[in-house]
């Protein structure tokens, strides 16, 4: 979901709520949306970026280890186990 769109939607809803006796509706709507988003099991952008970096480092390490194994196999006469 686009954060800018969500922010704009929130702003519009707040403006509508401020014009009438809907302060309770605003609190209830926030609670409802908060509960709904909590059930979606979403991660923050920060957590996503961190996990992407961890995965990239892990992939690079696997490639390096595969290279080392190939060198060791070649040094041992080319006989993989």
C-alpha cells in the first residue's frame, strides 16, 4: 500500500471527523483499522530492508563457500564427496 495514499486518506477522514460530532467514531475507526492491520502480520519497511541486507550477505557468503569447496575438490583430485 502506498504510504502517501494512506496518509492522505487519514487526513481526509480526520477533516471529516473534525467537522461533526464524530470524535468517538474517529477513535473507534482508528482502533478498528489498527486491529485489522495487526492481523495482517505486516512488517515495517525498516525490518524488510534489514532482512534484505541479511539475505544479500548470506547469498554472497554461500557463493564464496561454494567457490572454496570447488577449489578444495580440485586440489583433492577433482573427486567430489
